[in-house]
C-alpha cells in the first residue's frame, strides 16, 4: 500500500540528500524557530520539518499537490491529528512487544509476527472506520486516493479472512507436516499441511471413519527426542514463518511511512496554530515555473521573528514581477535584514508545499536557494574577512544553476567603499547574465546608486523607511538609494544628543 501524501508517485524519503548549504540556510534565515514551532517537542516532527523545508521542490505540480493536501488538513485538523496519533501509538506499542522476527527459530519468528499482525489489524480496522466516517470530508487528490485505497484494500471480508488465518496459525491442535525420505533415511521436502476439518459435534467425530494413523510419544526426559521434534516443527514452519514476517514488515512499513508523511502536515498545523495565537495571517502561495519572473506579496512578515516576539511584527509589500534583482538600502536597524529573511523563508516554505506568512504571495520557484551573509570575525581564520567572503562566493558559484536565487546581506563590506562596490557590482552583473535572481541588502552607496543610475528594467530598489524624527517604521518603500545609513541616529540613541529618536 502506498501512502503518497507528499508525492504523487512515491513515498517521502526522510533520508534524502539535503542541499550542501543547509547549515548556511539554517543560520542565515534563522530556521530553527520555524522547525521548533512545527515540532512542539516531537523529535520526528522536528526531523521531518527540517528535511521537508530544506528539500525544495522545483515542480509546481507537486507543490500544488501538497498545498491541496495541506488545505484538507487545515479544514480537518482533528481527523488528521487522530490518524497521526494512531500511527504513533501503533509504532510505540510495537516496540513494547517481543518481536521474534529477529530470532533464528521459525517457531519464534511466527509467534512474534502474529503478535505484530494482530496489533496491526486493530490499527488498520480503526483506520478503516475513520475512512468510512470522514473520507467524504476531504477534497484533495492525495487524500481522496488514500481513503479510496483504504476502503478498497481493507474490506470487511479482509478482516474476517485474516482473523481466520490467525486462528489456524496458532496451531493449537498441533502441526501437520508431510515429508519424504532421502538419503540415509533423512527427512526431505518438509511441507506444512492444512489440518483436516473436524466434523461438527462429538457424535459425528466418533462415527466418522478416518484413515489409520500411527503415533509415538516422547518421554518428558528425552531431551534429544524433544530437540529433534522441535527441529522437525521448525522445518515445517519455516516458509509460513517467513511469509508472516514479511507481511508484518510490509504493514509496519506502511504505518511508518504514513506517520512520517502525516508528520509534515501535523507540523504545519502546529505552526498555523502558533501564528494564529499571535495574530499572524497565513496564505497559500501561488507558485510559477522557474523560468518566469514572478514575485509579489501583500503583508509579508518574518515568521521566525514573529515566533520569537510577544507582540506583532511589521509586514511589508513587494511588487517585483518581471524583476531579477531587488536592492535594499536605508537606515541602520530599519528592518532590512528581517525583510530579507522573510523573503527567503517564504521562498523555502512555498517550495516545500507549505503556506507562507503573508496575506498574499506569488513567486516563481527557484532551482537553488543560497545565502551570502556577512559573518562575525572568526579568530581562527587564516585570512581576512574579505578573502573569506570571496571564498564563500566562489563555493556558491560552483553550485549555481540558472533560475537560482541568492540572498546577499551586507556582503563585500569588509573592505573600503570603492573596492566593495566594485566587487559587488561585478558579481551582480555576472549573476544576472546567467539568469540568477538576487536580493541584495547593502550599505555600499556607490554600488547601489550605480545600479540605480543604469535604469535597469529588471531591478527594484527598496529603502528602509526613516521618519523625520529618526524613528524606524520597519517598512520597505520603493525609492532611490540614500548616501547615508543614518548611523548618527543609533549613536544619539545610545549616547544621547541631537538626532536621537
């Protein structure tokens, strides 16, 4: 049985390869608050959230497939959590049972497998009841196919037949095995046989003629005989024990995959609930193909910041359809880095099939998502900060593909204004030639204003708003880059004097 709640044609791979820059993405976009909000202390939810968010999809059909399933989960959160809890309970109970599948004795393997299968039958029966009661409340293609599979694959006759087999496999009346004589009168071709059906009623059993049989008994003290009989039983049970173990393993795999795939959606429900408590809206983004240039939003906010603060977070708008580069300048501590992080988070959340923290959001998918942020001074570095920045840039370039996205935050500012602007300009022009999309937060006026003067039709210039009294609104507005970042505002705020807010 295939679950297919994350992909249309395959199971979600929790051991899949993550991007080589995963640590940089987690650090620069502050993804841990997002992961922790989705997990709420559940280790599996945490692992699934990390893998799913970092494993960006580039196929818009798969993104929409997940979005529709997620919308079903949002509309039927209680049912989805019930199914997830069922899988968790099933897996937890399974660990408490002695599972003879790891034994080398067929009798023990069969006993342990039957215990597991009886547990799984109870869980499958509960899953079937949920399907009968609630399947019609789901609309997505993924859930519709899943419930149909449960209803068709687990009819009432299935459970009746399985229970009957369980009774037979207990062999309460002994084991019937046929065998032949081989070389040296050794037994060969041991085959487990179905026990003959007994006539109903004691009178019928007494009067029914049966073929002649020959029996022998083993003394309680005959250890060798008992061992030989046990070996004979194991030979007969070997094939059925293997079949039972395979069946148990198959159903175990189904519940494991179902738990893993539902964990992603339960994590999304956890995140939605926490954002709702803080008054943060969410929406389903509209994804476009990578070759297009679509990027517009209303009310976009930094989800990691919203999860960390008690009060509301300032949101922003952006209209950048048809644009390749967004340059962000303006006042220090004006919200530029938060806006950049919000854009990166929304891109990642879109490309894993989640909702985003905005009132509306549409964007083209990217073939790769990279960050190039300024790093704090590292005393272990063997070269200067500029060399370290250029080395990281070279590493990123080696892994870039057309239609990738890079988020720059105060890059190439470790040298003087002129050299930093020259480096930044050459990097940006080269990236744009290769169809790389760029967000660039910078205080390099010569670089930013140089781009502005070129009147590039594929560029948007935003500025962190500063009011006349020096107060920051944390709003990004379109406008020409300013030559100052108003560092004196911060100086006045810290040390007092004119210009302070």
